[in-house]
C-alpha cells in the first residue's frame, strides 16, 4: 500500500495534461507500474489512486451486498467516472474532460497527497476549503481522534 504525503501546485496544459511532480513520482510504489485510476472524490475533487491501491480498494467495494439498494447506489457512484490512466513519456497524465468539469478544474491544480491517494483539486476550490477550517481544530481533533480505545468496544 502506498503512503503519500505532500501538497503540490501544478498547471494543466492546453490539452488537459498534468505533469506529475518528481517529488510525488518518487513516492510511487514500483508495483503501481506508473498506472493509475482517476475517480470522482468527495467535496468535488478528483482522486488519483495508484493502480495497485485501486485494486485493493475496489475489492473492498465489490464485497458489498448488491441486494441492498444503498450499497448499489454507493457502488454506482463510486465507480462513476473511474478511468485508467498512465504516465506518458514525459511524466504527464491526461485528465478526462468530464472529470475536469466535475471538479471545476480549469488551469491551476493542487495535488494533495495522503495515505494511499492523491486528491486533485482546482486551486481556488482547495484554498476555499482550507479557509473553512473549523474554528477550533483542537476540539475537532479530540472528537475525531480522541480516545481510540473506545472504538474497539
């Protein structure tokens, strides 16, 4: 499983290609073989998964009981727009127009890399998200991360 970290400012070229920064490419697991799956994310961003991580996550989703309507709804939305991508010879990815439109991406992009994924954000939308930071981040951290021992009960 990949373990990414970092924020990277990028620009799309006129054809919708994104140069993957070398600092991020160095973090790629060789098992991904420079292959990715790009998908719709939450909060109107895109999520770029290395192919090997996508296969693991996809296997989890495929275990959902498809006889339950909300599971089918989730599965459809989760896979909607999923597109396999590969780096070209110069380290660029071509972002499909439909996914660019979904995320409101035009020119300036922020890649926010964490855990096993890379979120692809329109720069203005990303900066707007960060200005909506909770008034008291310490309280949110306590609520979300608080006493982890209670989760096992």
